[in-house]
C-alpha cells in the first residue's frame, strides 16, 4: 500500500488506477482457490510515532489519500467478485503499541479522532464488510477496546460513521484482548460484532471460539446476505493486460 501511495503522490490518476489494479489482481488470484473475501483496504491513517504494526500497509498519512486509494482498492476487489473488508475500524493509526502483543491506548479527543482517524471509514461506510481494531479510545470508552465495546460499536461505528454492513472482529487470538478465547469470543459478540475472526489455526482455540459464537441470525444474517450479493458484480477484464499495466505503475516508483 505504501508503494501505491508513492505512485499516487506523483500522479493521482495513476495511483488510483494502481490501487484498483492491485486489488483486481488479488481477486483473480484468490478466486482460483475459492476465496470470496480479502481483508483490504487498510484505512488506518498513521500519525508520527505510531507503532509500525500498520507500517507499509498504510496508503499515506492523511485521510484524503487513504480514502481515495481505499475506495479504488475496494472497487477493484468487487469488480473481480471479491468482497472487501475495510479495517481496522474505527482507526488504528494512533496505535502506539502493536495490538498483536499489547493493548494500545488512544488518548486524544473525539473531535481529533473524527477529523483524522474516523474520516476514511465514514467516507467508505457503504462498503459491505468491516473489521474492528483492538484499541481503547479513552474519549469514548476508557474501559474496553473497540472490538468489545458496545459504546464504540453503537455510538461510533454504527451511528457516527454510519456503517450498517457486516462487522467482524480483528483476530481474537491477538493479545491486545484479555481473557481466554472463550471469554474473548463472548466479549466480542456481546460488544456488537456480527462475526468473530480467529487466525492462528490452533485447534483448541478454534474450538473455544466456535463453541461461544452464535449462528448468524437477525440483523447479522441480513448483513451477511447483503454482502454476499455483491459477489455477482464481476467485470470481464484481460488478466495479462492488467498485470502489464500494474507492473508499469510499479516501475515508475522503483
């Protein structure tokens, strides 16, 4: 994503097309293996001094760049019949700790968060799926990370940002969350996430997550069905031509 941002800063039109092409090619590759979703775009807007956990996954350090490239990336995926999953809502750009290992605490005002961190998500609130971030925003809920906070999910993600799509948690095995996997899963569900993500493949952990995750129903099921309906929007593009065009964009910043 950082390279895509470099192209964009040299030539906005080329950057947008490079973002779209990269995702369109992701869709080509992933569909061959039966995947239907890709955890892009990353809409986090890092600030100076933040943990490098987002690092070169960020398109840039300003909301406008991240918003425009994130939109292009999402469109590329959907053109290839792949569901985008924007992350890490409502924003991981101020994480001064790596949430894989520790819980980041964000101590800035809500007004500052709205102007910077939340802005790309609000602009792309029509996308079908989003992933939460494991951060505490003290101005909103000083007790719980966004992933398990009904306050953040209700007041910020659903209301202020206006996202009514399918909401999944970030990885439940990350140590920003406290408790065992059963406790984490219950907290994620009760906080308001529709789905629980688990990534490390440890069977005992997966069984604990499964045992404490309800079957999709009600609003969550309708959101999933609405997201799946987007898989039909596929364009007929020439793979070789797309790869050549993308390689040319990358060569410009090599």
